[in-house]
C-alpha cells in the first residue's frame, strides 16, 4: 500500500480510504457473488487508461465513491479555511463525476448478479446523496 510516502495528511487520508474500500469490497466478493464470473467484456473507466473487467469496475467505483464521500465530509467542515473547503468540493465533484459514469456503465453491462445489482443501486443512492448537499451521509 505504501511504496511512496504520501505527500501530506490529506493524501494519506485519501490513500487509506481508497485501500480500505478495496478491502471491504474484497470481503464482500468472498461472501456473495456480485458479478457473473467468466465474462470477457472490458470497460473503460475514467480512472484507468486500460479497459477493465466488471469486477475491477465494481472495485474502482466503490473505492472512488469512498473518495467522493471523504471529500464531501471535508468540504462540510466549518473549521477549515474556505480555500481548503473549495479544494475538497472540487475533488468531491471530480470523483462524483467519475463514479456517476461508472455506475451508469454497471447498470448497462448485464454482468451483475441480483446481489451486484442491489449493491450498485446502494452505491447510486449514496452517490446521489453526495450531490444533494446532504450534511451527513451514512455509509
């Protein structure tokens, strides 16, 4: 996880959130099938140059949703300078845009199991809440 030390505290927080999201979803993958195995389709996502299989799209979407949530929470902090909150808002919106496109892709693939479809709907609900200026989002 740490090949190169993060440049600052916010970068370290983002790294931790990102990797914890991957770990949580890996456990869920072991507990129940979220996608149909054996699929050969590859999909383009904003955060990678190479096309990804559906399980990697799910992983990336969940990780980036966690980052959108992190920056949403930072943007709402009253104890930060306006410039820090503006930076956090911009990061939140960047991740929200990427996640929104990936969620649309996941809806259309036909590669998700019923459990995967339900999980994707849950991510979409959380994604929508992050864009509504909701003060607290429970995750």
